[in-house]
């Protein structure tokens, strides 16, 4: 049975692809493709009825963002998703640092839903929404 929403735990962090994209420049297509995506367990993708490289909506108490679902090759990790560091991850993580100087980027409760009809925003569009400029 396909679910409309799936409760998961969000983890964020660095990836090799994100680092290479960053070196090419944050305005590059390589950077965009490396950070506007979400690794998911194949079983969780089946539960949601989404395929590799289809759009999903990830929502936390801090916000929502549309990213590409990418099948994680090192399964099983059901119930967890991973978004590389970047503006798309930042849109759904807290900006609070709890006086330690670093926001929480791991262990964030989230919901994932299919979003085939919603686009993944480019960086300029995303930043306009986040900062209103």
C-alpha cells in the first residue's frame, strides 16, 4: 500500500559530490545537482510510490523544501533520509545554535511526501523565498 506521507529522521552532512560541486562554484549545475537531492532507502521510496530522481517534499517544523529523491545504495536505512549540506538542507534545519555556534543538522524529525507536480527551486528562487530578497 502506497502512503501519502512518511515520517522519517533527517540527517544532513557533506558528500564528495557536494564538495566537488562547491569547488566548481555554488552557481554551477554540478553544485545544484549535488545538494538539491535527498538520499532515501529503496523500501521507503516504495512505500511512498516514488522512483529515483522524482521530486519529493521534505517538511520539518522549520520549513519545507522540494528535492529529488535518490535511491541510497547502502541500504537498509529505513526511516532515515540524508540531504547534503547546502541551501536546500538549510531551508529545513533550525538556525538556532543553542549557544554552541553550530545548528542541529542531524536527527531532525521530518515528513516526506511525493511532489511530482512541484519543481525543485533553483538557488536564486529558494533564497528569495527564504530571505525575501
